[in-house]
């Protein structure tokens, strides 16, 4: 099995998480196509910080 690499332009680190492409496009410049994006640990941490408010609002709608 081949190791996945981070889909952010300029990053070649090993990917640890996968997120929806539409959400990641708001924050990063991405390489490749598809519906999912692989992110390394550092970019995933940045993704979580920048989408925190959006995720909180999403969870409010679940109730």
C-alpha cells in the first residue's frame, strides 16, 4: 500500500487525516482533484483551528 502525502501545495509530508475538499479549499491551495483531501498533522491542526466556529455552528443544527 502506498503512503498518502499531504494534498496542500508545497507539502510532501505523510498524511494522517482526510477531510472534505470543499471545506479544505476555503483554507488551503490544493493539488489534484477529488472529493476528499489528505492532510498532514500540521495542516490538519491548522484546518481545525480555522474551521472551529463553522463546526460549532454545524453541531448546533443537530439538536
